[in-house]
C-alpha cells in the first residue's frame, strides 16, 4: 500500500469516484471542496450513465447495485422535434439499461455515503497551488490554511486551480450559450409542454438554436435553451431581472410552437446562464511528478452526455492505476495519462460533432441522422 498522501481537489463525481476506488483498495485520500456542504447548491439534472464508461466506473467503486436503485424508470426515452413541434424521431425507453438516467444529486450522494467520515473537507476553496520539489505540492485555501501532499489530483472542473501546474491551456468560449430553467408539476400545470417533451429527453432544434429538455422525477421539466451567440449578445441581457431575461431569450424563437416557447416564458426558476467553454481537443501535458487531472479539469468539452461518465471513468482508472503501482506513483500516473490522452481527444471530437448535429446547418435532421448512425434508436 502506498504511504503517500492522496489529495483530491473537488468533490464532483470524478473526484469522489477516485476517492471511493482508492478506499476500496485500502488507500486513504482527502477531498477538499469549495462548497460549504453537500446541500450547498442544486447538483443539476439527469445523467445518462453509459455501459462502456460510467457503469464500469461504478462497478470498480463497488456501487453498481446502489446505482441501480436510483434509476429513473422510463427516462431513457428520447424525442427529436422541429420548431413546429412535429416529432421527427421518438425512441422509447426499451428497458435494456444501456444509458439509464439517474439524478446527479442522488448519484453524488451514493458516492459521498460510501466514503469514511471526514474524507471530504467542505468549505475549502483552493486559491493557489505551488510545487515544493520531489513531487510534493502545497495547496492554499481561501481561509489562509494550507495542506501539503505527495500526490495532488485536480478534479476541480473547468476553471481548475491545479491545471496550471501541468498545462498552460485555458478554457475558451465556443460561441454557444445554454440558458437553464425549469417547469414544475408540469403534467398538471403545463400539460401541452409536458406532452411535447414526453417521458425522457426532448430536443427541439433548428440551425443556431434549440430547446432541450429532460423530464425529471415529480413532473419536473428541466430545460436548456441553446443559442449560438457571441459574447456581446450575452452581455446585453440582464439576468438579474429574471422576467426580462426570459422574455429576451424567448424572443430568439419567433414562430416556434407555443408549447415549446412556454418552456422558456413560463419558467418557474430564475434563468441560469451557462456559456460553453472548451479546452483544446488534443489537450495533454508532460508528466509532472506528483500531480495529475481528472474530468473537466483535464478535458473540458461541449456537453454530449459523456462528461459525467468520463469524469467517473477517469477517477476509477486513476484509482486502479495507483492500486496497481502502490510503490511507484510515477508509474501509476504515467499509465493513467497514456490512456487518458487518446481517450479524451476522441471524446472531444465526438462532442464537437454532437454540438454541430444539434445546432449546425442541418439541424434538426442532422441529430436524427446522428441517432440512427450511432445505434441510438433501438
């Protein structure tokens, strides 16, 4: 067993999966998280957990049975519409479990509950990291405290504080923004919109704009409005005025089916702005002793349904590599990164293709073709 301390920055799915796989192998780790508690904010919507990466990660963590218990039955259904609300493709949930949907918050809680008490140190926002030599690093937190470690893992997302130790790459805006909002108790209060969405995911698209929705437990419709717009357009909207922001965003969809635009105008939560940023598709770094990255910190890419899966898979693969080389952490990190780089590069290219299928000149028919070409219609 390695006697080197493992320090993980970030208690998202990737960092927690890593901590859990290490725990399974008897290797202690400490996770530092900026949020004050597990309930400090909403953990987002539904995740489809894939049989080739997310599910193997959960098996490696010994949590597959717990995962099965939080699946939202029927939510694997997918539907593609045009702007008039005409259904172009309707794929039911066939019950095979290739991409079952689960609430992100429930999945995160399973991981948290599987770790020894005190593993996660809440309220520790990292503000800087510096190398001390011999593979050791010091992390400074916002409250002025520090910790030193012989193995530092950045699982701290798009704006990682650990990444600059390894790479000079910075996230860049891709020219597309998502605006997030919700309808609650939709079957009773918003029946027309609920019928269009169906039982799972719905994508209503045209070139340069779209409305994507996930049905969540309890009749919640979680909407992501998608727009190809410059930074100047974003800056021109006051999102502090929720009503005005909803109206301004809805104005980008003239002539669309009213049950679709109601997903915006009738939103029951303040709209949340989410500009999309990416790292280079071929992002990699030279081996830096005592440090590495997982998840978005390593390979930020457009949303394609793979982000959470990749983060968990990264965490599981890194944990297994450390367990396989307990007396040679550099060998473990080398093995992990040699597999990580080509895997994440391929996924980043695929993610760009998904974004183009959704919002490019061929939308919505290009997304229908994508589903067909990738065997997602069975």
